[in-house]
C-alpha cells in the first residue's frame, strides 16, 4: 500500500509562486507513477500533471509552462512548482500514487490565491 501526504499549501498573492510536496510512504518501490490533481470550489477534480518512474512528466494543457512537476527519488517526494498564480488557481491540490493501475489519494492541501 502507498500513502501519499501533501504539504506546502497556504495563502499566496496573485503573481506569486508556491511549491507543493507529496511525500509517499509504504511500498515505495512499487510506485510506477504519481500525479497531481486539483479541485476548485464548485468544480470537479481535474488532472494537473504526472510523473512516471523514469521521471517523464506530462501536463494538462492548461498548466504547461506555468506548473512544473519534479521528484526526489531518494526522499520519495514529488513536487509541484506553481508560478504566476492567479485567484483561479485557488483549489485543494491532491496527490495520487499509482501502483500498477491502482491509485491512492492523499488528503489534499489547500491553496488560496488572493487578488
């Protein structure tokens, strides 16, 4: 079993940056991919981007060039660097760890961007 735990959320002003972390514990060696999602108030949860075991990243078009995913394999932590934030980026950000095709959600971390 994999247990992702997000951190790093908070309040940031528009135009600012924030880096979220997702620390994975449990069966680390069995993780083949990790992903970030977000859910804005009143909206459905949406995929932001992913990183696979080889370090290859993919992003939803809306976030390309502004958000960046990276991973520290030694510390078993995935990061989401978010730049040029706007109030529309206000959401709960979730991490998901995949073992095969089975995904395990973290509890989420709140990001609030003030105008």
